[in-house]
C-alpha cells in the first residue's frame, strides 16, 4: 500500500489514524517479529530448563515475554529513527548492518542456551551480543537524537541476562 493511498484512506475515515503507513515502519515491525519468533522457537522452557539451579533473584518466567516485547518494540523504533536519519546509501548500510548483526547474535544466544542447552557457550556469546547492542547505540546516535536512548533498556537487559547466565553456569556446571 503506497503512503499516498493510505493517507487518502485516513482522510476518508476508512483506516484508523494509528495504523502506520510508512514502509520503513512495516519492514521494521516484520523484521522484529521474525527475530522474536526465531529466538522464541529456539527457546524451549521444558524439563531441562526447570531442572537448572537458578538464583533466587531471577525474575519469574512470565516476565521475560513482556520484557522482550518492550525491548524489541523500542529497538524497532530506534531502527526506524536511525534509518530515517541516515540519508546516504553508506549510512543506511551501516544502520542495516548493525541491526542485522545484533539480530543474528540475539538469536544465537537463544540457540546456544536453550536449544543446544549450553549456558556455558551462551555466556561466551553474550559478550559480542552486549557489544552489538552498544554498537547499535553508537550507530543510532549518528542519525537520531532519540534512537540511542531507546536502546538503553536493551543494553541493561543484556547486561542483567549476562550476570544471570554467569550465575546459572556457576550453579550448574559442567555442561556437556
């Protein structure tokens, strides 16, 4: 649907005004859903996970879904803001590359921890994941005033997850 066509539908009262019409918003939403779905598909909360010893301060399992939904929403918005601020092809390639690398690392952590059942490997992988979030902040800061601030919760959550991951490894090692 073209932006002009959707705008005309808004003016006619056919489409609600809260539905975004810009393609970059739809693309960011679709990519975000794909990354979340891939990570979710690799996250098996079953007997193996429940048998792990975990610290008393670990958040309840039900909190992880809403936390990731919030983080992914803010990340998608930051990505759209950076994309809109990046005017050259090289700038847009940088934005896209940073977000693509982060998506791969995000999915890889779930694969290592939950699918392969290797929290020890996930602990090693969480370092590049955290660095990729930090690089997203740096990249977004080049093209948006608001975008980098939207990524602070993601950086904090990955730092917290890394500490939780470390604690789980210490409580349950060795893994094989």
